């Protein structure tokens, strides 16, 4: 029975995700009444939970208790009881929220009521499943001696599951989850799916088929869009990653209760800077890299045919996700393997026969790992060579050192994240020093897991050596910093010290993650409201038109202190992608289409970014430097200007843009309530100057 409750909690967590996704689909997309939608979502999660519990949680009871059909009937009875409790809780909380907030409909707040129902029903479902659905009463065979579970073994997995749910909820509690590149991913996948039937898309885009990085999440989203809308599809992609990352970190750690406690240290890194930037493929790649390294560690490098195939598949998936993630996994496995080889060789000193065995054994392990990574490595090498002429840039060493020392890669949309990131650095530093002193005082020998410190050092060297922009890929330092920080965390978590010390460090990091989630959610709600106001302009635009966004304030409006609302992230930079997702058409500021590692790209002879601005840097500058006279050549139907400021108008680019806009275009729409978005269309010959109301 060891770990049964933990497995039940993980299955329940998957049910939470299915439940919330189904609720959003039925209520938010299909417009079904909240109570009916909640009932349908409950039944959907019941079926998936039974299949997982039967195969995973209670697999040892299947052959001893009732048959599968009887178990299915009993589980439905148990779930019905839990469902009644959940539905009643949902209804009570929904009524309370509607009356407290004086709202006719809950909208996104329906997830709060649903979450309360899920929590109440959890206890009912577990007890009923254990005592009734998979009961051993009347078992057909004598029970073997059962291993007694360690007291409190359920606590850490429960905290782990609760933290996963805590990180998932913000994704569903806001209308538009504010990331920078997320709308572009949705827009480009929709463009690829609709490419063959749209002459407009064929004029502006070229389908970018090929074996290249940055395709994994696009493929996932394309599959989801066959069943759900773009907004729900994006939320599901973000949710899957949010669940996958901590599970990937858990795969690095020893099994059992101590491993679950140590896994709590993963959560400060889940929603780091790349996640809020909308770097979907890197985020999935990072989670897959953890899984790949964890799988290799579990096998101790001994790869039979099946294990080798699993690692090879993970390697190809890593390549399809992101090149940095694939390289990170290779570096981690290579360093860990080298360290273990060095330890084994040192322990065989003075024994020639043993040294020969070690050399042969590790040669086989290295060859198996290299062969598993070879197909993806060849694909990546070919791709990098084809892009070796792309511009590169570097940050000053002092800036890089400061960012790494303060864990700046964890900071995204709010300045209040900075002190929390510094505390993460402090906790890791104190943890490393303390554990090193403990190891020194006890005269403990070097261990295989100490290779994680060498991996952290290797990633730190790469962090300073690799340019900030490589082959059109930006923010490389933030990505490598995460690998270095995660390697340090993995060393602490893999048993480098007494379990109580590891538990304290993990709980401290988990507490920081909880505070950071609250801070980010406060900012996410504000930014989501501005994105919703922006996207509302879709109702004023004709469908399937050519759009030219000019985001003068891509971070959103200034806060009360005159600072950028989005801090490091620009949620309004590509918000036009949501309008295109709703109305169709083409976004001429689609910077992903300027590259050749996304689903679609601009043709070489018909690149609007080169035509209008000359480069992405000028197109996305603050303010943008765009030639609106060239927009007539591009036959732009609407110009969307967001967040014009006096400072922007005083700049040469801003002044020229404003003059060309007034002389060649007329205003047709202003957003409400802030009025930050203005929509202009080409002025008809002989038309008088118009003013927005």
C-alpha cells in the first residue's frame, strides 16, 4: 500500500485538469449553463480517473477483487457520491460568489467554485475507492503480506499535487493568459491549418514543413484545435507543461517519501521567465530534458533495446521542442556519466582486472547514450550549420554575472519577483554551503550524484560563453541559467545531505513559489483585462483582412509609479494574434514568420517586415519605426495603434508615424475603457479628416 494515496492524488490531479478543461469547454466555449456544464465535466473526469486508477493506483487489487465491469460500476457509485458532494459544493459556492459580487454569471470565477467542489469530493472518492470499488472483501485468493506504509508518506505527495493545482489555476482564472509569444503560436498554427484553402494566406505565407526545432508544441496545439477553440487550446498547452515540469524534476530524484519531499524544490522554476514569455517549445523541452535525464539515471546508463528506444524517442522529441533543451539534456547526461566513470575508475585503483571491467562497461554506456542521441544530434547539427550566418549578440560579463547570482531568469512580469528570486539564490547558496560542511565533517566519500555540481558548473561556463542571440534564437542566457540553477537544486535534492536538511530547503523553495504565484496572478489579472480590451476590437473589423499592429506600449500601460506594467514581458506586443485567431486574416508584424523555424514564414520576396521597417528590431522598437507609406504597397486594411505616449510622439520615428497616419488613414475605432487601442483604415480619396469620439 506504500504510496497508494500519492498515486491516487496524482490520478486525481489529472482528473482536476480534465475537469477544469471540460468545464471551460462546456460552459465557456459551448455556452452550456454552469450547473449542467459542471455535471458533464464531472462525468468526463470520472471515466478517465477510473482507467488510470485501475491501471496505476489499485493494480495490485485487480486480480484479487471484483471483475473489471463490477469495479467500473462500483467506481461510478463512489464517484456519484463524490459527484453529488462536488456538485452541491459547486452550487453553494457559485451562489455565494454571484450574490457577493452581484454578477449574473460567474465567468472565469466558475473555476473557484469547481475547485472547492473537487477538494471536498477528494476524501469521499478515496475512502470509497479503497473500501468499496477496489475492496478486497470476498477476494478470490489469500492476501499476501502487505508492506506497512511509513507514517506520513502521503503528506509530501499531497503537498506536491496541491502546488501543481495552485500553478494550474491562474491559467484558467484569467480570460487571456498574458504571455508575449503565445498569441503568435496560436496565429501561426491556425495559418498552417487554413493555408491550403486561403489565397490570402498563400500570398503572405509559405508553409514551413521540415525537420527542425520549435515544432513540438505547434503539433500539440494543432491536434487540440481539432476539438477545442484557440483560447482553450492555449490554456491546455500551458496546463500540460505546468504538470509535466514538476513530474520531470521528480523523475530525477530517488523513489519514496524523501524523493517527494525533495521534489517540492522544483516549483520556483515552473513559471519562470520563459513560460511568461510564451516560449512554449523551450518550456516543454526543459521538462522533457528532466524526464530524459531522470530516465537515464533510473537505468544507470544500462540501456537494453527497449530502454535505448525510449531514450532515442525522448531525444528526437527534445530536438523537435528546442535546440537548447536538447543540448542541455546531452550536457547533463554527459557530465553525469563522466563523473560516475571517474568515480568507478578511482575505486578500481590498483586492481587492473576491475579497471578493465569499468572501462568496458562505461564505454558501452557512453556508446549507447551517444547512439540514442545521434539521430537528433544529426538533425540539430544540420539545422545549426544552415543558420550559422545568423546574427549573434552578447551581454556584458558583469550583467551576466549579476543575473545569474540573483536568479534573474525567474523574474518575468512583476518587479516584486526580484527579491523572491534573490531569496531563491540565497536558499540555494546556503543549502550548498551547509551540505558541503555536513559532508566535510562526516568525511563522506564522493558520490555519483555529486556530478550535478559539475553539471551546474558546465552550464555556468556555457552561460558566459554562448551569445545571447544564436541562429535567430534570443534570451539564450536565461535558458542556460535555468539549467545551471536546476542542476544545483538537483544536487541538493538527490540526497547529498540528511533528509531533514533537504526537506527544509525544498519547503523553503516551495514557500517562495507560492508567494511568487500570488504576485504574478495579481499582475496577470490586470494584463489579461488589457488584452481583452485589445481583442474586443475584432468586432469592429471585417474578417480576413490584412492587419498592421503598431504596439507603441507593448508592456501595457504604465503603473502608478510610471513603470512598465508587464516589466520584462510584452503581453500586448503580439495581441493581434488573438484578433487573427477570431477573425482570420494576416498579421504583418508576425515576427515568428520572419524566421524559418515556425509553422509558416514570410516568402523571401514578399516579407512585410523588411518592406515596412527593414528589420524586426525596428518593427518592434519602442516606438516602432514603420514606414506607413510602404503599407499602401502591402495593401494594409487596418492599422492598430496601441498605447501612444507623448514620449513616443516626440521621437523621430513616432512623429513621422503620427504624421503619416493622419495624412493617409482615418480612425474608425477606439477601445474602451482605457482608449489605448486605436484602429485606422486607409483614407478614401476626397475624404475629410475624421476624429475619434
